[in-house]
C-alpha cells in the first residue's frame, strides 16, 4: 500500500466556535458558484464577519479575500467575465494580500481547463486542468483522501499527519516544473495531482475545508489569523511508516424527512418504504428532529449526511420553507457534505408561475446543499433517452444541473425491487443469476426501477437507468433496494455489484444495513464507493464510530474523523 508523506508537527489546537463579537472581517466573492453558504458558515463559526461582494470595487477593497467555487469551469469563467471580475481578481492576487481559493477557486487560477470543451482561465498559475483518467478509475473523485506535503507552511499546521480531507471533483491540475514553486501539497488518485498551492499569503486548495470537519476549519482559521505563510522555507516531507493513505470508503447517514399528521417535520424510517406505525394510530414513525440528528451524526463521524424529503413529490419545492430551513440550520454546524433529494423537478405553482428543476436545485444549493438528488424524474428521463436512441439535447434536468454546477453535484437516487424470471430472454433488462431464487424457483433476477415512492414499477432496470444517467451527466448513484429496506439483513450485493460494475461514477449502497459488519461486507464484495444507513443510526442500535472501527479492522480505507466542536 502506498504510504503518505507526512511531517512531524505539534499537536493540533482545539477549534473554538465563537459566537460573540467579531474577530475581524473577511470578504467572500459570491458569484453564484454552488454552495457558498457553507463557506460563510465556517468563517462565522470561527468568529469572523463575512462581507459578500460580487463586483470589482468589492474585490479591490478587500483585505482578506476568499474565492469559493463549485460547478463547471466554463460557467464560472462566463460569470466572472460578464461581471468584469477577471482583471480585479488577477490584480488582487498580484498584490500579495491574503487570498484563498477553494475547489474550483483553485482550478480557475490556472491557464485553462479541458472542461466545457476547453476554456481559458485566469492564467495566474501555469498549467491546464484536465479530467481524471485511468482504466477503471471512478470519476468524480469524491470523498476523503490524504495529502503529500511538499513544503511546511502555517496554513495546514493543524492537520494531523496522515489525516484525510474532503474532495469532490472530476478535473484536476497536475504538478510540473512550471508550477512547482506554487505547489504546497499533492494527492494521489489515478496519478498525482495538485491538492493545495501557496505563495506567501496567496493560497488555494482543491479540497473543501468547509466540508472537512475540524481539520478544515483549522485551515480556514490559520488563513484568517494570518498564520498561513511559510514557517520553514524549503522544508521537505518525510514518509512515515505505518500511515495508510488514499481515498477512503464513505459512511453516510441518511435522514428521510417528511411531515407527520400534525404537520411537524420529522425524521422517519420505513420497512419496504412504509413509514407508518403498525398500531391503531398509524401515524408517521417519528425518530427525531432533522437538524438535531444531522448534528449528532456529524459528531459521531459521518462522512456525509443526506436528507431525503420523501413528501417532495407532492409539495411545492420552492415554497417548502421547512425543508430549506433544515438545510440552512444544519449547514451552520455540520461541516461535512450535505445532500438533499425530493421534489427537484419542473413544476408550476398555485399562482401559475413555472419553475425549472435547475431553479429548484439552485434554491437547495443556496440553502446549504452540496449535492442534489433526483429520483422518479430520472426514470422518466431515462425512458425518453432510450426511446430517442440515446440522443442528448441538453434539455433534461440532469444535463442542466450538471452543466451549471458540475457532475459532482448531481446525484440520481434509484429505487429498484427484485423482478424474477426463469430466463433472461423474458425481459429486455439486464439480469443476473441469483443466489436467492424467486418464489417459484426462478434463477434469474433483474432490478425493476420504481417511481412515486416505490408505488409504481416501470419497465426499466437499475442497470439500464444507471448507464443512462452517467451518460447524461449524473456524478453519483444512490442505490436503494425496496426488498431490503428496513430488514437489517445487509445490502443486496447482487444489485450493488451489478450497478457498480456497469458505471465509472461512484455508487452508494443503501438499504439493509443492520450491523457494522454489513458495511465491511459490501465494500469487500463490490466496487461501491460509499454505504448509507438510516434506521440503525436513528434508533441508536449502532454508532457510526462502531461502523468505522469494524471497517478499519477489515482493512477497509477509512476516514478516522470525529468532531470535537
């Protein structure tokens, strides 16, 4: 196994979350690039006041400037150019005043990118950003990975050796002789790429500090307190034996959110998608409040938190104030990625005003979501995709959201159930020979996609749907299983294996977890990148730390994260 290059360094300082008077002001360049709210929340948690700007004068007046970014390279450069921000950003960086770029905010500093058909960048750092390439490489690169430090600076002084930070991107810049004077740290994924750059107090990182828990907040703190500059110029890293490195498998806590009969927004959990209690009252099963549970799982060490608004198909998303408020409040204290699904579709409200799925997604991103998930509408899109002989025209919600915010922000949630046949010739959908024969002894199974919360089956399989979604611009598959939902027997390895072998984007295994061993088992048996659970966490049967301990014991690459905020 590859070993991380790490440094000897003092023990990290504890992070304090401030709530009283401001410790100073930082300027945030808010040009509509995805989830800026989380960056703002991280800065405010450290006690600093945020001033958002979107014009040249605001950039020129800044003393400390943060340049965030989530989305497509071409779209971002179009916005910067149309608003006259290109030269002001260049001038600010040239001044040497404190500057931090995040994710796309790092990539835009380079000469250009292959993304969006080839786009010119800001030209501050030599090099062209290219797409991840490699046989069998899962792209986007999503999750927690380790760094190899090339220089010793104060920016990451509090990141413990061998720890992981959160990445989510499909394109990367690579180190070479022309930009080596900029490179602070690299990361390994299908080859070495640039994870962080720094010259003096001008810094940028490909990972997301605001989504990397306590470690990420420490990076922001060192930047904001003026401690980012080099401490030991030319200091090189030395490998430390026994430190495991590389992309970790993710453990995700899922919260199914809906209104109960009293109108309160609650976290619930069903058995085969039935969320009502079995007693005479039959009310919606209430397992807690969404914001409180999200904070609890963050502190337990969840790598991500997902909210699925399971009444979204009936409600008006842009007027669903309670769900948007859940995102806003959660993002104030939960510094790992947040995904939201439910109701992201085109619709017309009661006043006759029409909204596109892209506009609905934008509302969720603005409220604090990092990724959005589409369910039933993806099935209809896939059916049309195959009916049109796999032709794309850019009109679907999947294409539009991924084009605007990047494929890494677009998740498709699949709700399949087992459909048994005696022979694969009985269906046009991909079958597998099953180790769990059907009720009449059938030896083959395909996985039928459903819509409307699992109530209606369609003649398209999970395999076919996943392939269509990848081609249309989806960046991740959330793979549920109606048969295993709430059963506690483990994930359906036949389903997860079929889909994760079919696509080169990350697949999240969902439905069926009953104990920590089930996570280790699905990672060993399939190529899935993450595994998700709900009920066992909500009912307190299993702590997320127990899952990770079992994974580490099974030699599964694991993000050892626990918040002490």
